[in-house]
């Protein structure tokens, strides 16, 4: 769950830091997508009261989507009433921008607006007409892969809040995966240690039984024992 009080501080997001933030996942399959989408939906739903308190008592039409890089939607859920095909169009445009440039649509929007692009500004500016995007789409990377394989998108009524929730949800899920992997590795190491201890114990027991059965004959074949 995201701390609502931290919303006021998200405006301090640095474009450069956020551009470089990849937050790679350990794996991404259908189960991972469902868990990530559900986590994001719960975070977005929990933040709706904060939306209203910051912007007045307005109705927000919020949708969460997780799609592959080529546009195949694996998870989509409406978080609030009033959603429409406009949300679908916006999700597609934001996703295309995030996947094409490998960073969030909010960072692209902000960097272009304030002319803070640090890498290939002419190249990005030349293709701006291809997309109409706002905040809310965050590319998804997995460990060992240097290009985005999917995209997490929140489409609501405030690009900054959508971006904040998407980024935080992805970071939470990535940490959850890393923690789970660490638990598995620790458990597997414990099992290996127990197996080694068992084998050593069995070997010592076998030698002990051999000593008892052979008596003095043991010393003839094991003079150093």
C-alpha cells in the first residue's frame, strides 16, 4: 500500500533519476502480470480519496493496464466508474511512447516540456508528432534484458499521480520478487547444508559400524586411524 501522505512529495521526482530508473523484475509471466496488475489496482483505488482531496470532489475515470511491448494486453481493470474508450486510446498512446523511448511517458512529457532531455533531444523532438502522451506509462524490464518487455499504464485524470502510483507499484512488486527469490535461495542453501550434514553423518556411521564388525582387522587397512 502507498502512503497517501507521500503524494505531496512526488513532485520532486527528478527527470534524470527517473529516466535512469529501470526497476527490473526477476521474471514476468502471466501470474506475475496478474499480481502486478492487482497490486497496482489496489494502490490506485486506495489513492482515489487523495485525488479528490487535491483536485476537489471530481469523478476520476482510472484504468490499470499491463501490456506486452507489442501491445498485447495481459491485464486491464477499471478502478473507478466513468471509464470509456478514451481511456483505451490514452493507454495505447502512452504505452507506445514509453516502449519506444525506454522511459516513462511522464518523464518524456516533462523533459520535452522543459527542454531537459539529456540524450538525443533532436531525435526525440523529430518524432514527437507520432505520439500524444501524458504521464502514467512505465516500461517494464526484467533482469538481464536491456530493452522493455512490457508496460504498466495507469490512465486517470492527473498524469503526475498516475506516474507516481505506477512507479511505486512497480518498485513494490520488484522488491517483493527479490525478497521471494532471496527466501528461496536461503531455503535451498539450508537444504544443501542439511544434505551435506546427513551424508557426512551417514559416512561416519558406516565407518563406525565397520570398525565394530572388523575389530582388529580395521587397523591393518587403516593404520593411521
